[in-house]
C-alpha cells in the first residue's frame, strides 16, 4: 500500500534537491567544468641517484617532474583515498536501492513499509552524491592551498637566502673594521647587534626551508604520493598576482553558497528521509517492534565539530547531529509519535546547517575583502623596501656608512618584501576558500589549472 500523499513542503524539498544536484554539476558561469588532465609523466617512478665516490660529495639526482596546479589537482582527484571511499559508499547505496526495487509484491505484503523504504533509499542516493561532491570540493581546495603554500615558502626562502648573504657580507666587513688599526665608529656593541641580526636572518631561512618541506609532505599525502622517492616539484616559481574577474559582494557569495553547497543537499535529503520514517511507521500496524532507517539506511549521522568557545574570544558554532534509534517499540501511534519527534530534530539539523553555511559564506567574503586590501597596501610597502635594498647595496663599500644601520635597513627592507609575498599568499588562499564555500560558484582563474 502506497504511503499517504506528502505535504507541500516535502514536494518543494524534493524539487529543491533535484535542482541542487543539477547545479552542483555546473561551474560558476553555468557551464560544465572540464576535469583537469592527469599528467602523462610517470608518477611513482623513483628518482635515480648517481653513486659518487667516497670523497664527501653529495649524490646527484636526475631531474624530477614539475607539476602545475591543475596536474596536482588531477592526481589528487584520481588517487585520494577519501574520494574513492565516498564513491564506494555511493556504489553501496546504489546496490541497496537496487535490492529494494527487486523485492516483488510478496515482499510488500510481508513488509507494508517497503514503498517508503524505497523512497528513503532514493534519499540515500542523493546524500551519497552530495557527499562525493563535498569531498571533491575539499580535495580541490586543499590541493590549491598546499600548492601555493609550497610556492610561498620557497619564495620567502629565496628572500631569506638573499638577506643572509647580504648580512653575512656586512657582518664580515664589520668584524674586519673592528679588528683593524682604525676601527672608526665601529664598536663591539654595534658588531654584536649585527651578529644578532645575522642569526635572526638564518633563523628565518631555516623556518622557510622547514615550512617548504612540511608543505610538500602534506601535498604528497593529499595526492597519495607518499613514497619519498617519488619526488616532484611544483611548477610555479612565484605566487601569481591576480584579481577576481567578476566583482564579488557579500550577498552574491552567500547566495551562491546557499544554492550550491552539497552539505545542504545532504542535510535536506536526511530531513526528507526522517520525515518518511513517520509514514513507514504508520504503514506497520500490528507489530510492536519496527526497524527504522538507522538499521540499514544510507542516511548516517556524520561526526561534526562542536561549538568552540575559548578565552581568546574565538567563537565557532557547531552543527547538530541527527538522531534515530535502530528500531522503534510500541503500538502504531506511539511509534509514529516518536518518529515525528526525530523528524522534527532532523528539520532543526537542516536549519542549523543552513545557518552555518550562511555564516561561513559571510566570513569567507570578509576574509577575501580584507586580503585584497592588504595586497594593495603590501604592494606599496614592497616598492619602498625594494628601493631601500638598492640604497643599502650602494652603501656597502662606503667606509663612512654605519654598518649596523645598513644591516638593520636591509633586514627591514627584506621584511617589507616578505610581508607583501605573504599578503599575496593569503589573498590566494581566500580565493580558494571562496571557491570551496560557494561549491565552485566562485571559480578563480588560477594559472595552470
């Protein structure tokens, strides 16, 4: 026997889900996205090492492959286990729905709730598709973030290398002057300050090198290239300075997020399946124990982070987990009443998820807007620092120049340059974050993708 006709809200929800799945497959411009092309260069071939004689020389490696951002994304989408796991879950949902559809009329006589279970299985298929899209978006975001982190740390490391070289030269000159017969204005106090500046510069260089190694390690894990012999390098040498082609507003970002986020499709499918549980329980009249969708359904409660409230005034609200026992006990009225309570909780789960997506979209736009302004300010600071570096280099051979002041000026100029590079890096990360938050509604034109 078919379940009663669902109300208008359920009909609208089904339409929204169907439209949502269609939108998820589209790019921000309304055209289907082209999948990145997997590079044809061998991925896991270890880099050959040429043995050297025992003369203290380092072993020489052959050239390693260089991957662009698009190639790194393609490798990760092909090899990342979390995405393969999501696809396997989708296959399991499809197999379960196929099994239910193969049950004939005799099975429906034994299980009067079977038509509703088939409807719930369809919601499970929607949830599985949304979960795949969510994982896909996260992989693309994480690869982009780590790729540009590698480029950033490498670029900052280059600046630090130059600073160390210049400060070492100035410090050596300072030592020679102090040890000469005519030290002039050079004193032990000034030389000590220069030595401290040199150690600080070397520390920054070490931190940049360590940051690059850690970023590479995380990128290899995401691309499922965990063999250290399977080395590769990122193709970009410097961070791209790029602008968003389409002007963004807070309202546009929020609208794109609410229309496209797969998390909302997943939560809506869950709320729909929980509402169908009310009809499933009402279809079974004379049993005192009836299994629910939690017994073998595909709508599962996922672990979500709790609300963060700390002494640093950081506040981050958490989501709500749906609840449904594996079976309901009692007569028909009692079971239906309890199923309605869990359905209302599922509605609250959807409303909370929508609110969290709305908040995340707002914060993402604020971060993007701030990062864009900081890039503009950092550019001017970069030009001043570049000019200061040139002037310091001109004064290196001037015997009347204060060496400690030259060291301080050069370090300050280098910091202005590294601050600008960091501002560009943060701006690129906010663009990648906007792409994930809007589920591709905002799609930055990153070079090489």
